[in-house]
C-alpha cells in the first residue's frame, strides 16, 4: 500500500511556500483599485450627430460612365464633367419673371397716380406709394412713374394742409426723401418745394413745442438761403398776375374762336390747292420756318436752366409765405408766441429777398406782431383782456359777491355751529 501512494514524500498543501512575485502582483492590484476608487475617471463626452452620419461613398467609375451615357445627347466636344461639377451649385432664374414684376410695378404706379388726386382716396393711395418706397421698387428706371404720383398728389398746392390728409402728406413726402437721388435736377427742385408745403408747413400745426421751434428754425434757414429779389422778379410777378386774370376770362372766347378759325382754314386750303400739289413744291417759307425753329430750340436749351431756377425760387418763396401765414394763425397759443415773434422778425429783416406783394404781406404781419407784443407788455393778452393768475381771477370774481358768514352752516345755526363760531 505504501508503494501505491503517489503523494508520498511531498509536503502537505498548507505548507506550500508562496512566491514573492505573486505577492507583489496582488499588492499592486489592490493599490490600483484603491486609486480608482479615490479618483474616478471622467465620463466621456457624447458623440456628435454629425460624426454618426455616413459620409458620401466615393463615386465609382461605373457611376461616372452612367452619368455620361445619360447626357449622351450633348455634342462630342462638350466636357460633361464640367456640367456635373457646376450644375448642383446653381439655380436657373428666368428673366421673364423679373420683367413681369417690373411691368406690374409700373401698372401699380399708374393706378396710384390716377387715384391719389382724390382726397377721399388719398390715405390709401399714399400708403401704397410708401410701400413701394420701402420695398425698393423705386429705381432710376421707375422713378419717372413714381414722380408722376407725387406730381398728382400736389396738383392742388393747398390741399396738403387739410386736417384730414395732413399726416398722410407728411408721411409720403418724408419717405420720398429717401429716393431723391433717383430724380433729375428739375424733379429734385420740385420735390424740395413740395416738401416745404407738405412737411415743413404741416409741422407748424404740431402741439409739441420742441417740434414747433425746430420747424421755425428750418423756415428761417430757408429764408436766409433765398436770393435777393430784383425788379425783374417784381415785373414778372405783376405780369403773371395779369395773365392769370386774363386767361380766366378768355378761355371761353378762345375755344369758340379756334373752332371757327379751323373751319375757315379748311375751306381756304381746299380752294387754293384742290389737288394737294403745294406739299410737293419746295418753298423758301418752309425753309425759313425750319431754320427759325432750330434757332429757337438752341436758345431754349440755353435758357432752360435759368428758367428752371427762377421757377424754383418763385415756388420756394410762395411756400415760405404759406409757412409764415400758418405760424401767424397759431399766435393765440401762448407757448407759440415767442417763437413766432422771432420767426416773423427774421422774415422782416430779410424782406428784400421777397417780391413786392410778398413784402407787403410780411410788413403787415410784422405790424400785427408788434401790436401784440406791445399789448402783452401792457399786461393784455391776445384777446384784449388783462393777463392774470388764478388768484387774481378768483379775486375779481368774488369781489362783488355777497356771501353770508352763516350761510354755510344754516341761517339759524345749531349748538355745534354756535360753539365753533364762539
């Protein structure tokens, strides 16, 4: 039996010696576990969605050949690779779409110009015109059509100061200042004149003292920029007044005369030239008329600039006179009086810049303002009554009143009233 024991001569299992290497490994594993417990590793950031997307697979040669076959209708010298490279990044835009839009804008401007003359439709039409400005539809190509809208709006120079449309005129011509660069010199001069009537004059109706004083300063600056009036301006003004009066009387008679003259000329032409041969025969009279017309056209082109500046100055003077009249009508408002005094005094000092009729109007206005100033210094207001404060007005009211002492507590009084009165 002793020979059959396989484990004879071996030490027992508990007595097996441990190697130093195994002990060191166990100690290091314990230290590493303790270190991980003390300093845990940070959580990794989540992956981006873009990183999870699949990238486009590279195009194979077979796909390229398929693309070339699809565009096989192109000529042989055409490089199809350029089309494939540039086609996806571009859009096709048809020019006919923009042409239709521009045509619609022009039609809309014509409709607005036809309706804006009517004061009952002015509010809606002016808002549509402002929308065209804000949308950038007014360009050098469409500026003439839009200017026709402004011209139709100012067909009556005094209509812009009406109480119902005053704010709409102010908004329209204030917005028109943003597109002034699209107009020519003549149109810019007219726009400046209309702005004086529609914006500056309407600002004088304000209830804000700051806006009123600022507008008065603009009027003073415009007066200072006017040139000094000459005798030619006075004579032209007198002649224009006479022409206006005479034209009103002769309109009916001229129409009748023109109709009768046309009939007579038609009869004479038929008698003198029944076969129409005069048109084929060259005459000196026709040549003289042509040469004279060319000379007149050259002179007209040379004088167009001077006439345009004269018309601009004349209309600017008329607009400033209307501003002075509007300001003078607000003289009853106490906080406007000082500003109006300074404004009218400035106009009187620069009265030489106006024509004869306008000078007379300014002198009369300054005389009335001086009278009001004297009355205010004497203690009287615009209405002619004495200026007084609240205490003085109550004092004059109750000066002749008969008030009983016991009226407030009754005629006979009572015990409390007796004790109170003593």
